[in-house]
C-alpha cells in the first residue's frame, strides 16, 4: 500500500496538488501505479488469511481511501480541497488499520503518531 500511495501522491504533485514533493509525470506514473495495485492485490491475501474481521474491515477502508486518492492521480477528480480531504481520510484510515493490526498481532500500545501535513518545515515562517 505504501508504494501505491507514494506513486499516487507523486502523480498528484505533478497535477499540482499540495504537500507532496518529487512529482512524477502521469505518463510514467500510471503504469507504475497499476503495477503497485497488482502487488497490493496479491499481498492482500495474506491479510485475509491472518487478520481478524475487524482488522480486515479497517484494511478495506484504507484501500478505498487510497483508491479515492488515485482518482485524483488519474485525473478523474481535480478539486484541490477534495484532494486535501482525500489525503486526510487516507491517513486516518491507515492509522485505524495500524491500531487494529497491532492489536490483532498482540503488539501492546498504540502505533506511532501520524505525521501532520503540511510538515512544519513546509509551512511559511510567520516571523518573516
């Protein structure tokens, strides 16, 4: 999933969406995105085999959130505010999945906190 997200966000950057560095031209990225999706689909079987129902449901929500971001990367959606919402939703869905997967695997404690976007170093210095 992370590779798929990275490609979709980089294509999004090339389309002018915010908070992503290292743009990737859609002509190059869409083929890479298809390959990443094929890999995700194959690896998904492992989650289905070992995850409990709640973890699998959270993973499906994360997939759907990623696919929504991919609609922007593919040029099927183009609203910058929608992009921001979609990226936020994707991040929250990932966090929910991680928390349930850790619980399912018997790992104590919460997952590490998510990074905030835009990153602090990307924000303008208000003292200038």
